[in-house]
C-alpha cells in the first residue's frame, strides 16, 4: 500500500486491543501496511483472536497478553514485541475503562468507595499509560523516531458525574502525554491524545441494547446523533500514527460526535 497514511516500516503495540476500539486500531494498522502489530490484552484468547484476524488479512501480528498496571508485565510484552519484530515505532495506549478485573464498587460515586475502587480506574488509565511509555520510549529515543497515542475520554476534558476518579485518571493521562511531547520532540517522537465519547464497544453495546431509551436520551447531547463506532476512533489513530501528522504533537483530538466542543 502507498500513500500518506501508509504505515510501512512501522511496528505498533496496541494495549487493550482484544476488542472494541483497540481491535479496530490493530486492524486499521495491519491493513495500512504496518510491518507488525503487537496485540495486547489482559486475556490471551482475546488477543490471539485479533492476531488471527490480522493474519487472515495477510498482516503480521503477535499476541502479547499482560496487565498494563504491572510494569514487569509491560516490559515482558515489549520484549516479546522486540523479539518478533525488532522494534516498536508506535505505542497506542488504549487499555482503559475500569480495567479487566474492576472492583465491584468502581461505578459508585467515589465518596462512597475507597482506594480499591479508585485504583480500578487510576491503575489502567494512568499508571498503565506511564508503564507502557516508560518501556517503549528509550528505544524510540535511540532510533530518533516514534509515535505515542493515548486514548482518553471526554470525561477527562469535561468531567463526568458518577465517574469522578475515571475523569481524573484520564485527565492525568492527557497531562502526562502533553509533558512527554515536550520532552521527546527533539528526538522526532510525537505524543498526542484522542478523546472519545460514547462509542459502541462490546460492553457499552450490550448495556445499551437492553436500555434503548437510555441510548435515545444520551444521543440528545450529540450534534451527530449516533454513538461512535470503533472505526471512527481508529481513523484518527491511523492519522496520528502516519506521516500525515509529522508536525503535530502535544494535542488532544476529540472524536466525539459533537458531544463537546473545544477551541
């Protein structure tokens, strides 16, 4: 494949890529020429299923199961990626929500819970981003090239009632991404965020199918009156990974159907 969105000579690691947005980003990268895709998920079978999809399309991919909140596990999956493909050029911090094994009280208002519930959000959405960045950045600096893309949420930009700690963790991830953008620009490494709103990932789709009135009410807040689809986010992730975005860093791009606006 050729063109400005071509990812030839790039290897990508995508966290939380066993389903939903992460899966679609992995498929987008593979079908736009990536030399390799490292599919991370907490659950090995989900990661492997996406790898099988990519290989069926003629792409190259490996599964790298692991918990992004565990730095040693992250280093292990980065090592597996390097062994398979020799490098990691693109890091997509996609793993999020309340993690693979959320505290059962994580959805309550934070003042009714404690650190166990808070860490469900802070661990994956903030420390997960830091862990993955710390494991990937040194070799990017050595090669003087790289892309870091962090999937945040409009909750991190505008705040979300009932998701107080999640909102804070996503805002923290955005601030961290802006800071590393300043640190890494001299090495030709860019770092940007994509802020998403209600997107039809499997958990959200399952919830809304049983509550159609909730979906209708939710969509009243959106200028484009439909929920997001994984490919909407993957399109922006492809752009930020490609040569089309060489001179863009430290930015947050809302992909949100007009849920919120920003200058």
